[in-house]
C-alpha cells in the first residue's frame, strides 16, 4: 500500500490552472523523483501535500497520506501531521531558517511541539539529530545562529528539522539547486542515508534529470501541470518512450556541434592576466588588531588567444566572478596587471577604457536582472554603442540593433518591446545580442545558462557555439557546471580558493583531473549517462 | 539600511487597469482631484469674498446662506476653506519640490559615489534629522518672520533629508543589479547611469514618498499656522482658521469642525493615493490579491 | 456599553467631590495670562510681577485703590510742607516681614535709596527722579525731600516699583519674595503656577483666603475650557475676544471695567507718506471704530478721539473729530497726491486686540486703496524693530501706563512726532498745579494730537474680568496692574 | 561589536558638536534683544546697555560659544535671562512633565498599535483588516492639536472627567498629576499609534512572506504560534525604528499639545523662550533635545542587535 497517493489532483490559483489530473504515489522506503522544468507545477504539488498553498489556491481530486484525506483534513490535523509524519526540505537554505533563533531552538521547536518533551529532552534529541546530519556538537553547538553557517551547513540544519521526528514521508523540493556540485553530492548522500536508515518515503523534486536518476527508484515527469510519463527510473530513462522524456534527456546531455577548435597558437594573445591579486577589507576581530584582508583572487595569471573558448570552473566562492569583473575592468586588482589586446587596462580612466570596452562585452547569469525594465529593447541592446567613437544616427542604430537581433534568432520587430515581454531564454538571447552588437573580440559569460531550463539551455549553448564560429569571438565562460564546460570550451582553468590550480585542454582535464579540487568537482558532477548506466547495473 | 525594490514589469495600460480596481487608489485619487478642483475653482469663484469683513454677520451657524457658517469677522467659512486649500496645497507642494529637487540628487549622488562622500552626506542628513522638525521650523520662522514663504522653507528643509535618504536607499538597492553592471561594462559614467537607469527605477518609490510628504506638509503647515507662524491674513489658511476657532469653540464650534475636516479629508486622500500607488506597483502585494 | 457605564460613574464621582469642596471655601485659583519673569517688582517692568505680588506680598508707603485713588498703606499718614517739597510719612508699627524681620523707617530709606541709585535696575526710575534725599527721623517716621514739587509724588509711591523691601531679602526677592503683605510666597512651579499662603502675622485687616494659586494660562483658547471645567475660578484679565463664550453662562460673572490702555494705530510720522497730515487724517477717517471694537474686543471698550482714557478726569471727548467717512478719506488722499492709494506694512504684536484689530483695520484701509501687508511680530521683535529702531509704518499697541499723554513730547519716541506747540503745553503742565489750568492744558494737548492725527486713536482697552459668580471682592477696573486679594472671599 | 559601538559613539559626539555650533549660530541671527525685552518700553538705552553687559551679551562671539559649550560639558547650562534661575533647574522641572507625558503616550501608542497591527496582518484582506487599517488611515490624517481640542471639549468641558489642562505638579499626588496628563497623552498617542499599527502590519506581512515562516509551518506549528514565535520578532526592526523616531518626536514635538493643554513641559518652555528671546534657555533645551534624539537613535541601533543576532557580529 502506498504511503502517499495523489489521484486526479487539479489545482488553480486565481484564474491560473497549475495542475491538471496529477497522479503520483510514494511507497514507504521508496524514493520518488518528480522532474519538470520551471512552471511545471512540481513545487505546488509538494505544497498541496503539506497544505501550505497560497491563500487563493483551490485544489480538487484526492490526496491521501497514510490513510488520511489531506484535502479534507482540518488545520489541527494538518498541524499534527506536518513535521511529525511529513517533513519538508526547501530549495533556498539561505532564507529557510529564522535568522533570529539559534539552530538548536529551531530543531528542538518541532520536537517539543509534537512530543511535548521537556526543553532539555528536546534539546538532547536536537543535538543527536544535528550530529547525525553532520553538524557535531563540538563544532556546531546548538547556540549557533543561521548566519554563522554556510549554505551547505544551513541545508543540513533544514534537513535536521525535517527529519527530527523520523517522518514517514520526506519531501525535498530542489534541495541542492542553490548549492555547488560538491555540496550537492554531499547533501544527496546525506538524504539517501537518512531515507535508508528509517525507511522513509522520499519525494525528491528536481529539474535536474541526472540528480533524480542517481537518487530515485521511480520517477514522474511533469510538464505544464500534467504527468507525461511515470515509472521505474532506469527503464523510463533508458527506453525514453515518451517524446518529452527523450527531449529532456537529450537536452541534458546536449553538446553543440562545433567545428574543430581554432588554432590557438597563432599570433599575439588577446588577453593576458599577470599575477593578479584582489584583497577585500576583512572583518576586524578586535579594535586594536588590524583587519586581516580577505584574498578573493590570489596571484592569478592566464592568457587567451583570439577566438578561443575558455572555461573558468570552480566551486562557489572560489573567486571566479571577481576575476571576471577585473578582466572586464569593473573592479580593480590589488596588484598585478591585465592586458587586453596588448594594452594595460588596469588603472585607466573610464574615457581611456573606451576602445577596450568596444572589444569586450559581458553576458550575465540572470536573464531577468540584467535588463533595465524601464527601457525598450532597442535602447538596451544599443547601450554598448555608447563606446563607439562616432555616435550612430538613430536609423543606423536601429539597423545595428535589428542585425544583432537577427543574429541571435530574434525578430527585428522585437526592438520596440519591453524586456518583460520575453521569456527567460529569449532574454538571454537579448543579452547576447547586446554583447555582440559592437562586434567584440571577447565576451565574458558569467554562468550564462545556469538559470535556464535544460531545453532552453541547449539552444543557448548552440547559439554561443554558432557565434563563436561565425564571428570568431573568444569566450571566457565562468561556470560551476562541468557539462557546460565540456560542451563548449577548448581550454579549462580550474580555480580553487582564489588560485588557478589546474589548466589544460577541456577534455583532458575533465577526464583525468590531477588536482584535488578538480577531482572533487569531476567526481561530484552529476552525469545522466553514468547515472543511468549505474541504475541499469544495480538492477542487473 | 537595506531596501528591497521590486521593479514592476508592466505596460502603462496594465497599470492603469490595475489602478482602477484598487479601492485605496480610486478613493484617494477622487479626493485629491476634488480638493485640487476646489482650490482651482476658488481662483475664479467663491460663494463670498473672503477679504471682505462683515462684522455684523459674525459667528453665524451653518445655514442656507452660509453652508459652513461664518467666522468671527463674518466671513463665509466655505469660501475660506476653498481659498485656504490653495495655500495648503501650494505650501506642501513647493516644500515637496524643494525636498525632491535637492534631496534626490544628493541621495543618488551619495549612492553612486559611496565612500567618504556618501558617509559625509549621510552624517549631515543625520544632523538635520537630530533636530526636532517642528522646533526648528519655529526657529526658522522666528528668524525670518512668519509667513507662507518661510513656512515653505521651514517644511522644505526638512523634506530634503527624507528624500535624500529614500533616494539613496533606493539607488543602493538598484546599483548591484546586473543591468547596472551591464551599463558600466558598456562604458557609461556613474552620472549617466544614475540618470538613465537608477532614477527611472526609483521613481515610483519617490512618488509614493512624495505623496506621504505632501500629506505631512499639509499637516505641518496647519501646525505652523495654528501657532500663528504660517500664512498671514488676509490670506485664509486652514491651520489659521483653527487657530481663530479655538477661542470660540463653545459659541462657534463650526469654525473648528469644518477646517479640521478639510485637513483630515485632504491628508486622508493623499495617504490613500500613496498607499494605492505603492500597492499597484509592488508586485509582492499583488501576488496576494 | 460597559465603558459608558464606567465613564458615567466616574463623572458622578467627579461632580460629587467637586461639590463637597465648595463648602466654606478658602482657596482660589486665579488665571494669569503671562508668567512673571521673576517676582521682584523693584527690578522689572513686567505687569505679571505686579499681578501676583502687588498688595498681596509687597506693600508700599501708599497704595492705589480699586478706582485709581491714592490710599495710605505702610504709611499710616503723612504731611506735606508748604513748598510741596518735603513729605513726612508716619509709619504703622508692629509690622513684620514674612521672614520675621521687623519693619521700620530704615527699610523705607533703604528701599527708596536702592531704587534711585546709579546702578539700580528699577524699571521705573523716573518715579524717584524728584527725590533729593530720604531721612529717617525715628523708627516710625520718614522724611522725603524733593528737588522740586511733584503733584504725582504720592501716586508714584503707590506704584509696584516703589514697594518697601527688607535689606536682608532684597537680593533674593526675585526667586523668593519677602514683603509685609497679607500673603506670603509659598512656591513657584516654573511655567505652571505660583502659590501664596495667608501670612500668620499680618498687621492689617485679616484676609479671607488661606491659599491662592496663580495659574499661568497664556492662551485664550486654554482659558475658556479651564474656566468651564472649574479648574480655574477667576480670570481677572480675560481676553475680551473670548467673552462671548462665557457671558451667557450663569455660573460666571463677567465684569467689564476701564483701564488706562489707549489702544492706538501708531503711525511712523517721519515715514513717507505718513509725514503728510492729509494721509494721517485720511487714515483716521477710514477707520470704523465701532466695527473694530465689535470685531477685536467683543463690542467692549469705549472709542477714543485722543490719547486720554474716558475715565480720566481730564478727558475731552474728541471722537467726533474724524467720523467714519470713506469719501472724505479718499478726497484727502487725492489732495496728498495719492489718489491711487499706496502700500505699507502693519506690524502686529501678539495680543489679540492687535492681531484681530489689525485684520479689520487692514480690511478698512483697503476700502481707501491703502494696502497693508500684515507682519505679525513677537514682543521682542516689536520692542527691537518698532519701539527702538522705529523701523515700521504702522503698528497697533495699547499704551497702558496711566496719564501718559506726555509720551508724544518725548524726543525720539517711536511715533517720530515733534510739535513744539504740543511740547510747550506738556512743559507748562509740569509746572502748573492749579487744577483748572491743568484741565485746560490737558484739553489743549488732546486737541493738538487729534488735529495732527498723530496716530489712529481707536478705543480704550477694556479690562474684562471673568470669575465664579460666588466670588466677591476682586477689582473691577485696573488702574494699576494688580490682583488685590485683600478683600476677596467666597460667598456661601 | 565593541568597535561598532565606539564608532557609533564617536559619530554621535561629532554630531552633537556640529549641532551645538548650528544652534549657537542660528540663535545669533535671531532678531530681538533680550535685555530690552526684560526692561520694557520705558527703560533708557543706557539701562539696556548696562543689562546687556551684566548678562555677558557683549562679549566676543567665539568666547561666548566656548563659554556656553564648556558649560554644557559640566552640565552648567547657565542662567535663564527671563527667570534668572539656573537653566538646569528649569529643565529638570519641565522634564518632570514632558518625560512622563512622552512615556505614557509612547506606552499607550505601543499598547494600541502592536495588537492592532498583529490582528490586521493575520487577517490580511479581510473585513477586520480593512476596518482597522481604515481607522489607522484616519488616525494618521488627524492633526493632533485639532484632536486635542475635540478631546478637551468632550472629556473636560462636557463630561468633566479630567482637567482641561494645566499640571498640578507631582507634589499634588500621583493620581491628580497623572489625570492631567491623560488627555494630552491620548491626543499625542492616537496619531502615533495609527502610524505604528500600519508599520507593524506591513512589517509583519513582509516577514510572513519569508521562507522561514514556511519552514516553521512545515514543522507543524499552527499559524498563531508561527506569528508570535517567528514573525513578530523578525518584524521588530522597522517597528523599533519607528518607536525611536516617535520617542524623539514625542519629547520635542509636544510643543503644540503642551500649548493646547498649557502644560509646563519642555516644548512650551522652549517655545516661550524663543518668543521671549531667552536665548540661553533655547540653546540649552534644543541641545538637550538633539542629544536625546541622538541617544535614542543609538539605543534603537543597539536594540536592533538585541533583536537580530546577525547585527551583533557586524562591524
């Protein structure tokens, strides 16, 4: 008998249909993976089970948990279930904990509430639970506040809260999306162990097919509120019967078609970074001691040839974004020098930088945040034209914008729209149009696809590859995602704690990492093919 | 202080449609338009001449001839409220103008520059905030003499740090956005970015603060006039009417009630308007509606 | 519902306690509009000092009675030498200061010598200007010798500035006044109230009240509710403008008396175009005194035509000199070449007679095309800009000093008026003691001022007192600023 | 934390010094001569000059500033021109009225506002919310002096429950003194309560949208428990900010209310002192109020740290 059974569930919020005839079940001790792209309704499914939906939401159908009709249960009954029989882990560990309460209080609170334990008793259980999720008392006393912990540690606390009372069902909604690959692997391991230990059912929600494949016994694939396919993980993914399943799987492992890498040995280097270091003022520990500066980038040197595509990979906080900003002359190095096309950019005024800016553009991660919502596309895409010596006329400008839009696969009529009229993928195209309008020699792309759904991500990667071929633009890709690096770059630089610890041809480094940091990254990176293979093997 | 700004991504017509479904906005808008209309009408027509004293008609209660009664000099209170609206609106509006005109560039500049300039500007701001506003307004009018113009200056000066603070906080929330970084990568100067990207994005914030300060300005003007430091006769002003009324509360309560209600309704209208605008433009509150 | 019951119960209780307190009442709370800066009448001009201390705490050789008459006080009697230059005062015996010190002729000599000394800060030093020397004859007799005869000397000695103080306490009287009067100083809560208690060893007729509190209520707006709620039982100086609020209430008595306050529209006689006689006369014609009195003083107060109180024995009625006549005023302005009118400023000090009167006058002068900009000023600014620097066109003020027509002859006085003919009349008056002649000279003086239209003469400031109908013995008029409580009592 | 505290203290002191210069300079250009005012219309120019010398008004500007500022440091505020008593005594007497008044008003507005804000936030969009926020809107729009006038006529003149104004002094007993502060406190508190209730509500609504509220709900805590245990404390920071501003406002901004009720408080002292050109009193009281505002801001800042552990470890 199933622990959780969802039958014919429909959900509307206001006038919007979120879920349509949703079906799903989780048996005790089973891991069910719920996969879908953004807007598919997977998080709302979880909130429906918890009955924590927004005010205006209306659900119909049947949701039964352990024999209880969830949709008909009273609020008191739900309170008794939540945290005791059903636990939930959320996506964003940075905001999921109350900043003004200690982690001990937050873990013990649910224990006390449900078991009526004494304060001391509850704290003892909380201590054991935190110890279990990898936060031992000696290093992480109960009196710690969330802000004193890192993202991964906070996610462990959230898991401790959810699992404190050994729930029958654990719902994990994108539990690792906000973490880097190494932390992701650690958290997934922890979840797997906890589920196995106490035979919990786990409903794992994720957009990442590879993650789900590694974890789940069965998967359900959701698209726009409807179930596309459901069944045994290994079989579903190896057979790929449903076209959408196939589409998802292919997009996840997509590698753009690229001609053979450019000859990179010729001519003068495009970009040279020499011994660059960046210190930030650190926190003063005492009034009388000088603050120890935090070194974000530590004596980094690198060089790029025209037309070359280079990946800069590393865990979050390793200093890769800081390095990118310095290359773009948006931040100043504490020491060292950066030369672009042979000319030093460090220490130059904005006016002196103009020629360099013309040949150097940027694409950001967030397709939503990188456009001023108050301006039209024409003005936004044309913004870099500002650095041209000769200001184009209005007609020329429209011509150039139209051309750039055409190159990224958008219609020239789009230039009179506002950015909010575009989808995330289209916006990233706009972002690229903006970057190429001055025909630059170098584009720095800071995690350009990590906020996109897999299918869109594949398209954008294709576009990057195409433009690289057509226009001979050199790319510096900053990413923590090794599949992206593998897909589109010739060279890779691995960064760790501000230093470049390994460099070389992309395939060589990723297949045979030498440094500890690179090894950890490679080992932790989820890989769909590998995961399917392992599943098949396990099942024989 | 950190501030979270949600930038609404909508077209003008969408916003307007939303506006006219928002009760607070509609109520506030109607009240504000009515008060403005009343002030404008008073330029061409009032029931009676407010500069003409008719001592023989003094302190008459509301009647058909004088809907809101007459004051201690026999002037028609309705007419005085109409003309007084001019004064209240002018004082508060110009004071907001002063505050915005000086405060917003200061705040935007401080946010754009950062560092010592920011620190120094904010300390001066703190200094002005440390002085009790009403007390300082009294001192300003004591130095320059009472009158509408000095009331404007006194209120306006205290609007400057308010707008500087709001503009700075808003600008600080905009500056780390990626589109600003993109503009910087495109080689735009800080001033250009402030004008092209920052100010348009904090405009709604300033608009909301503007209505709040407008309403506060009307209250402040009333307070100063009540202490005899605002507009001087023969120009009627709501606060002054209350000042004149307070010694006659027993025999002529209408002299206090009607101008008081005029103030309450006007301030209420402006506050509702500000709330409405904030509601319409804040996607977070929209989510719940 | 429940709340209303509680409120009602509380109300009943409050009324009950209030009534029970009425039996055999010996306490009184008097409202005064201004707080005295200190309590030593020999060291400051403020009327508020006298309103608390005069006849209550401090006494002089003589005193002024309720109708402005000179009465004996610490001096039981006196004789005047034939040449009018030597006054011999016989003093009461057995008089003690509140601190227990005995009162004697030495204190009189000390007080008078102190007041006229070089470094004296007495605000009315001219009162003592005629004194040549003061001699102690014996402990109960004092002889004062004048340099020249002075008709007003006994009256002068009745002023608050001429009270007798003890050498022991003279320096501390500002904070803790010690006098010989029927009430002794008890406490002063700054900004709030001053309390006096009945003095145990008073030499004169015993007083009825045990405890008197002077509560400071600067706003007319606050005075009315305080009176209506019974917090304060008497306002001897009530703002005439607020009288309408209480005059129909049987709980209160409204008493209108006379003051020596000529309320005038002062004109800067040197400031063009006011240096033209026609302009000043035009203003006088343009003024409608009845409307001013109705609007600014609740219809109370007598119109005046020159600088003399109608209650004064030298008063001549000149109110008919400039009847309200707009046409005539316009004609005069045309003669002066100002048929299109002109602009001027009107600076108004804080009292309601000035602020309200100013609005009405501005409206009346607008009818003859004189446009006035109203500039309200505080007393400090008024004294500085108008009175001292003479930087003004027009102002409104009440001259409350008694018998002060001579101010028009003073050099550099703020009217900027100089007329030798008038000065001669005043000089003659100083030297004339014949009553008939004096009367004639005063009449001449009043007529000259009226003819010259030196200022716009408006009305005699009324002294409006409002107090509990059961209260008796308060002064109706105010010949000098005072709240004489020696005869005040509650009727049963 | 210590470093932060010291930095804040240093900034506060610098602000105070700057403020003292501003106050002194502003009062220098105030027209009107205090000596002339004290002596009245009949005194001669010589007498006025004599008094100016006695009062030290003729000394050089810088000397007078240093003398005054030095005095402030040793709590010697000088002597009032008009009252000729030490200013510190005056201030002490007036504070005995203004401080309790401000505290009562503050307590009143807090006691009214926080529950209304909580109630409103937890019933967002429903009738109870609409009604209480409508009332709050009205409360914000009412000028407090007008409200005070209405209160006087209803409760003092008509119902005769409380005195119409004035202050009998604490020596008259606690109850009569408190009674006379009741109406002014209500008149001051209600508009402030309206503001505070609105701030409380919007702060709570903001917090209720946070992720950790969902975490707490997922633990099985009922809505009410989440509101009290998790939301309220996080919503305290904007509320504390407003409370701090309000206290400063109440201490200084009572000028009008103290005039309506003729209470002998600090606000009226300074208002009178301005009109009477008692400059030394104005200077001292303004400085005192400025110091109070700065001190309250400091306390509010420190209380943020008590509420929010993240701020305890910042620089």
